[in-house]
């Protein structure tokens, strides 16, 4: 894609986020609709998450949503990273995640966590590129974290 991209913070409406997540549904591993009701999830993201968004005109092409609601422990949780399929390979997802991490740093967040399917190698590569490390794993998921100030691994 050669169209110009504008990055925005918290611009999208519930309907725009729901439409975007619906378009991206099959690209989530496992599909998002099998885990959540997309409209309810879009509402939760809109109300409770910091969202870094990539727009091409009026089209929401990419989104990173992060909950920063544990200020006492300075923790954040990346709940969603999504990009329309036609825009993959353009570096937009990396830019979105990077901007989200910078926002967290400015907000005083010290640790950022996320969960990713073990077989989602593309996402794992993106997260590792930005300094996330494996923390623990379950049967289907890897939990990763990033210490914003020190970049150290989490030891448990």
C-alpha cells in the first residue's frame, strides 16, 4: 500500500473498532470471534484502553490497544494488535507497537505484558523485535513482558 498513514491516539469509535476487528478476525490466532464477542470487546477497548491507531483517510487500518489501569504497580497489558491484511509487511504494526510503548513510558509504566498464541510466529517476532521476552507459557499461549526502564527479563 502506498497511501499515506496518519497515526492517532484514541480516535476510533466503538463501531469503527468493531468493524476493524471483524475484518481482522480470521487473522487472529485463534480467531478473535471464538474468544470474545467483538462488539463488546470493541466497547471495552474504547472505554478502558489506550489505543494507537493507523488511519488511511477514513479507514482504520491498524490498532494497538493497551490497558494501563494498574498505576499502583506501573503495569500495562497489550490486549490487541491488529492490522488489515492488505497492509501487512509495511512496517505499520511495528510503528503502532513502538508508539504504544513510548506512550506507556511517558505514562510512567514500568512493565508491559501480553499474551500470544504459541503458533503466531509473526506476532512473536514483532514483540521480540521490540524487546519483549518470554515470561511463561501455557498449552496454547506464551506470556511475554517488557521492562520499560531496564529491559531486564522477568524472573519468577
